[in-house]
């Protein structure tokens, strides 16, 4: 599981809350890949893709089958999909 550091942690406050999201993509027809990433609670789709070492530059992306913007904030358990 990939993990990105929390960006708004206060000194001495401990770690910021993290959530798990799944990033799903296909490299070729008939082949599906999924990566679970642990990210801060205020993460965007773009940030989750970066945590999974992926990019949506060449195509659309969505959450659970619905196209969305890269700036969309994710919720725990969301599945980001590259189309």
C-alpha cells in the first residue's frame, strides 16, 4: 500500500488522519490493476493518483463509475478509476 505524508500536521499534534482509497486502471484490454493508497483526509483525485504513481493526463478519471474532476475531494473507501 502506498502512503503519502500528511501535509497539515501541527508540531506535536501527532499524525493527521489518513484514509484508504483504491486506484483502479487497465494497462491493456482484459487486464485490471488496483492499488490501495493511504492518504490524508483532504486528498484530491489528482493527489491519490500521484500517490499511486499514476496520472490522468491522457484520459478521463472517475469515482465508482462517475466521471469527476481531478480536484474532487475523496472520501474513505472511494475507488478512483482511470478511463
